[in-house]
């Protein structure tokens, strides 16, 4: 009888430890949701520094038989270091620059505070309200930034023009306004002339336009 009880106890212990050791199963090319901490790593490639976003998972997972607790992030928006969030997207075999075997091509990030929303160059910086960053992209260009909607439609540009270049602008040809100046530069908002009805993302941007203007800081 004692042997039977001992056998039952050992079986239960085995089941408990085996169950605790199991990981959730995931597959490549399938939509999924993962939770973890965003970590930004820097690596050297061709003598250039590259920034790589990695999601350190709350719990290890198994992808096609491979157990991992990290996955590279493939996303067209900048994300902040050391932020906890849930991401949704599709797991892919990794073709990135890290030695991680898998990446997740992200569709959305739950925590809006995970998004980088301040952008700067050598002349000025500008901030977009964090709540808009799910549907807005900011593309750096030589003189400043282009603000784009989710559908990649240009809403406006923020440019730093030296005095001589600024004097050549014509209000009759370009829709712009000056928001900051110093002895050398004029920071202007140049608005796109979209003939179509504004998208919801554009309307949301224009509702925050005064706040965006106030965020501009010359260096």
C-alpha cells in the first residue's frame, strides 16, 4: 500500500513539473499576440551603428519546436527602450541582423507610451502627441521631417530653412507658416495640398496642430 501511495505521489510530482516546463506553441507565418519588454540593442554593421528592437518575452515560447524567450521586432515605427507592452503581428523566420532565429512583423502595439514621439536633427526638435503615433509616421529628410498618415499620405512638412532660402519662398505658390525663428533659421510648417477629403488621421493631426507647433524647439 505504501508503495502504491509513493508511486501516486511521484506521478503527481512528475505531472506538475512536466506541466510547469511546457511552453506555448507558435507557428511561423501565423498572426499572434505576444507580451514582453522592448529592448533596443546597438550593433555594428559595415562600420555603422544600427539599432535593433527586441521583445524580451514574459514567458518563453516554442516556435516550430524551438524554445525562445526573445524575438526581434520588425516595425516601421520607433519604439522606446525598456517599455512593457503587448504586440500583435505575424511571426517570421528572421532575416534581420541579429542571431535570433525569429522576428515578429508588428501590426500594432498596445502601449502607446512605447512609441518614440520626439524627433530631432541638428537644428530643431519636434514632438507628436503619443496618442497619434499608432496612425502617424514621421520621415526624416534633409531639412526636417515629413508627417505621414497610416496610408502614407503626406499631411505636412516641418522644415528648417536658412534666411536666404526662406526669402525665396512664395506664399502664392506654397501653403506654409513660420512657427519659430532665430538669427539663422526659420522653422516652417508646409502643408500638403490634398484635394481629397481629409482622412481621420489627418483630422486628428490638425486637431493637435497647435500643440505640435508649440513643441518645436530650436537648438
